[in-house]
C-alpha cells in the first residue's frame, strides 16, 4: 500500500456562533518530522491550503511521534466568491468539517 503524503494534520476545530470556522489545531510537517500542536486562525489555515499544502483530518498515535491515524482530506473550495473549508467530497456553501472534533 502506498504511503499517503500530506503536509499537515488537522486535529480539532473551533467554530464561531454563526457557523464559520474560527481556528484549527494542527500539526505541520517540518521536513521529516511534525511540529507540536499549533493553532491557526481561519485565514492562516486558508493561506496554507491556497499555497498547495495538503491537510488530512487525524490524530497523533500515542507514544509514536510523527505517526497519525488519518481519515479524510481537507480541501478548499470557492462558494459565491468566498473560500470554504471542506472535508472529503462534501459540497457546502459554508465551512463544513464533518468528522472533525469540535471544541
């Protein structure tokens, strides 16, 4: 089985009361290793996606360093001229991170 290549892992998301993504907690690839947990604002996360970075939903495997259980890809889509952050193959007009733990 081929190894999936990704630049970051999205662990948790937080939404504003109006349903728009507020911030995310991610691990970023730094060469052959991953960073500690990093909080990114919605705008910073969208900039990472626009730069071509590939993110997946997942969680770090306990005591296994840079190994993750990953489930679905994150993608960026335009809806009415605005960027929308989506999981997998969903189609929505607002941010939809179904399957991502929300706090």
